[in-house]
C-alpha cells in the first residue's frame, strides 16, 4: 500500500473514527512527510492524544502497528 492509498484509506474511514483518532488523522493529513520521522510518542504528543490512541488508529486502518503504518505512508 503506497502513500496515496494510505491517505485515501484514512479519508474513507474518517467519519467512523473517534474524536481523538480524528485529531491524529488531522495531524497526519497536514504533516504526512513529518510523520515518517516521528516516533509514536512524538505523534501522540503533537496530536494531543495518548500513544494507545495512535496505535489503535493504526490497527483500525489495518496495519500491524505504528511502524507498519509509517512504512506504508513513506512508500
């Protein structure tokens, strides 16, 4: 799955996400190139959510975890 597909996937499920998950997605959509260099802790801090929320979002999008999400986003 390449980056445009990841972005399309995010947009497709956006309405079904929780408020906190939307906060993470909003940050990702505004800063996709920065995400690939950030740790899960940095993304959580920048999105004002818990690390568990970021991990849960990645799982909800069909990835094994944050690292797999970042690799798909970067490719």
